[in-house]
C-alpha cells in the first residue's frame, strides 16, 4: 500500500533529485559533485545578471527586466540552499507524516477514516 508521502511527493521528489537538491539515500561522491555543479550554475546566473545590469544601466526597460530576473533567481537560490540546509528536518517531517493514521486519509473513496460516512 502506498503511503501519503508517495502519493503527494513522488513527482516533486523526483524533480528535486534530478536537479541535485533533494538528497539521495545512497550518497556518492559523484552526487556531491553534481549538487555543487548545479548550485554553482544557479549562483553564477546571479553574478551574470549583476554584470548585465551594470552593462545596460541607462536603459530603464532593460534594467527593470534584468532586476526582475535577478530577484527571481535570487529567491530560487535561497530556496534551494534552504532545502539543502534543512534536508534532515524535511526527512524527519516526511517520516512523521507517513504514520499509519495518515496513510488512509487521502485515499480516494475512503471516507470512513475521515468520519464522513
């Protein structure tokens, strides 16, 4: 039987593992290098955005568009770094959600566990 973590987080967990953000169970040095490479590319985009803003400083349209991309990318980098820092807390939270009392709550057609019928 699938648990609630598998039902709701299978696709986002797969995507985050592909991007090197979500940790794998079997930790290898290649995965650590891949994680560092992905994070380096994310932070280098911010650096290049600063360089681009300095280059087009007189054009208001270009500066505003580059600033929007800069702040969007900065928030992505912050969120990815925060996920990496709190990955053990995230795993503990997912483990606590996967207890038996939560497994049947969101299964389609099981209204008895919700007290609905």
